[in-house]
C-alpha cells in the first residue's frame, strides 16, 4: 500500500509552475493527483490497480477536489487513448 501523500520533489517544484493540466501515470492512491488539485491543477491519474484508484477517488472527495480530478484504470503498456 502506498502512502497517499504527495511526493516531496513534486511538492518542492510545482509551486513555481503556473497551474494547468497534469497527467499522473502510475498514480497509485492519488497522493500527487490530490495535492496538485488542491493547488488548482486539473489532473488525470492513471493506474492499473482498481483498489488504488478507488482509494484515490475517495481521497479526492475527502479533500473536496473531485471536480478537478479524474481517474482512469488502464495498463500503461497497452493503453491507447
């Protein structure tokens, strides 16, 4: 199980960037997705694990940022948009 917390490097770099859209490949439980959404980003998280995506979605709702997030279940090795 992942922590669900933001990656420290992302948290140190992102504040210097203008907000926009982000794609988190292999998002796990959505720690980075939720954190970016809290900063004003619109974020899509992609992961193979439905369990992790369920937790990520719940975290987004708990943080009140579900309107800024979307989660996609996909195998990145075979994903075709």
